[in-house]
């Protein structure tokens, strides 16, 4: 359902609307990782995360008549902001369904982008039901956070940039560590690298106790998380891998890597001190895997995607106070 041709087409629609985010490095981080470590700083993307790529790809890919009626999305925050900003720039309405316990910054930013925010209790309410009802009532087009080909194609443009930037650094093979919730970014990057850098391999990274993708890759079938709360890595807490994304990861990705919340916080502090970037907990899990789980890696070079930087001040302060 998703192809390299779709990713290339998405890149054409995204041109002039997204940032080509930098590939950063630090000798201090190389020493900790025990190998060459490059950080793809998607936390510097518009709306503060890679999700703007998928949001713009999906909104721009709609038929103009359909797009004019508006879009709807559900998200804990980063997909919300990406779709809200893309809709605003296209001049169309957006309704975003967000859990009531989402970071306050993400809720505020989504509203600031002009979207109508509908909050729900993720423990007791079904976001899919809410989304289906509002879509039917208002004629809105649902843009799923990861199990949507146009979204995956947009996220895959990150992989095209990684292959180009790595080549500029003289890197011809590497493991590419990607924060993974439902798998939109990791599957899109995997498809892009299959075509543009076949000696690169995606490794999905997740927080402890929410490692549905790692377990699914190990068993060969989709596994579900037992809970939907209990980690500071809110951006990548999803029930299970997507029906579209998992077959891609099963074919192309290496084994998943699981990190603790504490390791994510430490990676956030190191990213700030050594690279001068702000990364949220869920966006830091791939960097944490690169820094603290070297035994799980095989390559001499590794690329870690820092997928988002939308973190509340209290969580960021905690990371710096503990490890800065």
C-alpha cells in the first residue's frame, strides 16, 4: 500500500514547506556510544516533530473538494500539531481529538494552530468512536496518526534525507534507530532506505513496558500493550503496531530495542548539553538506545532520530536536574 514512489511524490509536495533537519554529531556522544553516532534532529521540524511531514503529506494529498470540508485526527500531541498546522496553512478546518492527560504544551500548541481540540479520557473513552461520530456529523476526513499511506509516505521523507546526509558524512552502512509508537516513522524510513541506502537498517526503539513493536517483531505477529499509561514517553504510547506499518517493519526492520524512562531522561539531558537541542522523552528513546544499549548494535556507525521536542517544562527540568 505504500511505495518508494509515494514517498518521492510526498517529498515533491513537501518541498518548500518542511525543514531539511540537520544530522548532528558530538565527539562526547561518540565516546559514550562507542561508535560514530549521528543524530537526525526532527525535534527542529515545524510544529516541533517529524509529524508535520505526514500531516502535510496527507492534507496536501487530498482531493481539493474533500480537503475543503476539513480534517480530523486523534493524537496525544505531535500528530495533532502536525495536522493542525498543515490544515491551517491549507486554509481548512481541523478537529483534533486528544487525551485529557496529554502534555499541556501540546494541547496549547494545537489550539494555537487554529484547531478545535476535543479532549477525552483515554482510560474510559474510545477515541475511534469519537472520531467516527464527528467525522460522520461534519463530513470531515480522518487522518490517522500512522496507519495511513499518505502519512507514512510523508514520514518516509526523513529516510531520504538520512541517506543523503549520511553519504555526505562518508557513511555507507549503519543502523538507523527510530522512536516507534504505531510505526509510521519507522516503516516510512525503512521503505525509503530500502531504495536509497540498502545497507542501512531500521531498528525500532520503544519505552519499557510499551514495547509492542519489539515483541511483535520477535513473535512475528501483532502484539498488544497491556496498558496505555505509565510512561513519560507519551508521544509513542500506542495500543499495538499498525496493520499497514507492521508488515513493512516485519520485512525490513531489525530487532526492536527497549529503553527505560530513566535512560530517556538521561538522553534528553545529553542532547541538550552536547547538541544544544530540546528533545521530549518519547523522542529521545532512539538516542537512549544508541548511547546505553550498544551491546544490541552491530554497526560501526549509527543514526538516531530525535523525533520530537514538545516537552513540558517540568519534565525537561527534571531531566536536566538529574543528568545535566
